[in-house]
């Protein structure tokens, strides 16, 4: 029996990358899914490919009013909501070959503009707050449910070149614990996943930034730069995949995880064992 049979879910930022991988695994386990993404067209295509009545819609999950309308509409179309996956984040920066720094707002605190700080907190932490806030009444109406939020290993370790992103992801872990205690009486569980190194559009941008800014990488292909980072940094010696994250998200959202709440789990091949 599929672990998420009869369940419904919203996956934010699910048009591609980790979100699409999680949606694929959760649909395989029986869930019907509404994919929210800035890129509404790709969200629709990704959802249709799941082939089980899942659907996609355009939504900027950093904007509270937009999110509430989208969550209400999706819950109505799904016939209720059991699971929220807060995944959208970090991915707004375009892959721009003219940039000379990593995309996604890298740079240390002394060099960072306040606007960049605010933007990254909004993209990576406010998104989790506003979508959870909009989903809670629907999860309560169902008599319980699960929230799974995607943080990052950057939220667990010192990240001097990505301080705003790292602070936002540490905030996602903290918010997860607060939600878990606040909502335990409603039968709603909240957990976070900290992915390690995954070859998605986000890392393509980072590797392109490294190519531009690190002389030793000037002639290297971004994918090879990524594989070099994996080789040096991951004790298990391999990159993580969106499906790896999806397997854990599906487990945490299912009844098999019914006594797990307020936790974060790294899916990182051991990266943080060396850096914690
Ligand atoms: N790739 C990695 O190695 C890695 C590691 C740790 C954590 N993460 C986290 O995983 C999540 C997914 O990252 P990814 O690597 O799949 O990135 P990605 O850029 O490949 O995909 C992100 C998706 O989210 C959407 N999105 C971004 N902001 C949005 C918003 N405000 N509203 C709606 N949709 C939005 C984008 O359009 C895109 O489809 C992010 O929260 C990221 O911080 C990624």
C-alpha cells in the first residue's frame, strides 16, 4: 500500500529541481499534489506529468496575499489539504553568465547590501512563514497533517560567503520547531530537511559564479566544478538527488512518521560531520 494513499499536498517551488523530485516521489506514494511556482507554465507541465490529477499554478510564495488565495483555491480543488512542503527558495536569481559572483546573493556581511539581505530572508524564510500560515486552517480542518520544510546544510554550519541565505535557513529550522510545538495539539507535525549538494538550477548558478570568480576554475565546465566540490566535501563521495530528498519528505509526511515532529535531518552524504 502506498504510504501517501488518499493524501493531498502542496509543494512550493515544485516546477523543477528538488521540489519536482519530491512531488514525483510523493505522487508515486499516492499523493495528489498542487505545485506552486513562480514559473506557472513549468509547474503545470511538471504536475501533469505526475498523471494522477495533480495540477500546477503560478504563485509567488513570498507574497502573503497571493499565497493565501492560492492555498485556499488549491485546497478546494484537492478536496482538503493533508501536507504542505515548503521548498521554494533561493532560486529566483537568474542564471546570468555576466555575473562575476555566485548567484543567489553571495558575498560576506561587510560587502552585502541591505536590500540583498532583505531579499534573501524574504525568499527563504518569509516564504515558509506565509505558506505555513495560509495552510494551517486547512490542515486543522482535516484534523491533522504534516508540514515539511526544506532548509539547508548552510543553516547548520558557518557560511561566511552566504550569510543571509544561511541565516534564513537556520530560521527555517527554528520556525519548524516553533510550529511543531504550537500545532502538536492539532495533530499537525512539522519537520525540516537539510539537503547537501544537488545539481539543480541553483547549483548551476553557484558553479557558474565560481567559474567567474576563482581563477583555477576559469576554463572548467560548471558541472565539473560541482563534481569537484562533491569529491572534496562529501564523505560518502556522491552528490545527493531530488529523489533522495523526496524519499525523506514522503516518509516524514506519512503515518510512518507519526511520532516525529520538530526535527531537522540532513541528507548530505555526511558533509556536516566534517564541518559541524
Ligand atoms: N540545490 C542544492 O544543492 C540545495 C541544497 C540545500 C538546500 N536547497 C534548497 O532546496 C530548495 C529548492 O532548491 P533547488 O536547488 O531545487 O532550486 P531550483 O532553483 O532548481 O528550483 C527552485 C524552484 O523554486 C521556484 N521558486 C523560487 N522562489 C519562489 C517563490 N518565491 N515562489 C514560488 N516559487 C519559487 C523556482 O521558480 C524554481 O522552480 C531551496 O529552498 C533551496 O534553498 C538546495
